[in-house]
C-alpha cells in the first residue's frame, strides 16, 4: 500500500483531536426542540436540489480531482436487499471531500452523517445539513435523548447512516486510528449491520504530483456487512462489533495481519509517530 506520509498537517496529540479551526458560529442551539432529521417538505425539497447539484458537479469533480477509484462495488449489489432495510456505514476520515466520495460510492442510496455541532454552526453548515449532516448535541440529557431517538427512527425505517468512528479528520493519514463505539452502538440497538468502507491511497503520477501538487490519489474500498453477535451481552456486542469493524477497515485499506499501529477501540489513545 502507498503511504503519502506528510508533515503538512498538524495532527493532534490524541487520535480523536481536531486541528481545523471553526471560524463562525451561527447561533443554532441543538436541544430537544431541534429537528435532527428534518423531514419537512421544504427541507426535503432543498435536499433534492442539493442532490441534483452533487450528481451534476461535485461527484465528477471528486472523481477527477482525487483520481477516485471505487473498489468492490459488487459488495453493494449482492447485499442490496439488506442495505435497503437500514444500515450504518463507517470509514476512515482523511479529507474534506471524503464524505462526498462516500455519497458518490453508495448512490442511489441516500445517506445521513453524524456531524460535530460546531460544523453545522460554521459557515458551511447549510451545506453540511443538506448533504445529510445530523449535529451531535454536546450537552443536555433531553437533547441527547431526542438526537438518539431521531437517529434510531432513521435507521429503523430503512435509512443509511454514515459515521467516521475515528472521531476527527486527519488529512492523508494512512494508519487507521482507534474507533469510538457510537456506530456500533446504533447498529446493535437497531439490529442493523455495519457496512465497512476504507480510503486507501495511490501514488499520483508526475503531472498530479509536480504540477498540481497532489499528495495522493484515492481509492474507496467496499467491504461486506458485519452483523452484531447476539450471543453476547449488549455492551459486549458493541465492543465486539467495533473491534471487527476496525479490523475490516484495516484489511480493506491494506493493513493485514495486525500491521496497523493502533488498537481497535479508542481509550484516549495518543498519536504514534512512526
């Protein structure tokens, strides 16, 4: 596998740390009254137009800009019936455009994505919402209960939820960082599978590297659904599913036989300089 390994980005001390500075706060309050999954006709109409623009412009740009290749599309086709019943997908988080690449990969399925509240409140927050962003409330028991209930209803009704379980974006970082358990929690509670996706890298050609200063080209690799083990307790199901999902993503991107440098489950892990 190709590791672009660059010193360009200020990866944080802890593996879930954010280094992107939020520049604007629009004043949205994510409480129990907020429509985390907005099903109003007005919002759905705006989403439809956003989807049209994605297909017309952003998806082709993503393919060309990043040299995007989709590997394993057959795994969607053979599991189409299962995926229509509701699923939680996951991937490593390595680029501002990686969720656009996920959306392009899984179409005609339409996904929602868990997002930091700060990102929805930022200047690009409207776009985040239109592509399916669901802000995670950071405080308030009733707000969190409303958020969880909204996401549960989405999944139970056949919706597609995407989660970046590493917890933050580290651009062009090759190792798979430890996963938080949120994605597995939603999958176990709603008895749905996790669909693993993994971003890996290809070395760019001379023109991309020297003219456009491109660090790497992208592959998005598609795995097979991973199901909860119902023989375990609920807590152990979540931990087990998180571990197996992490192993699946590692294998998809090229880290086999335990060669990834991080453990599967996040426990305040610090960055490893390798």
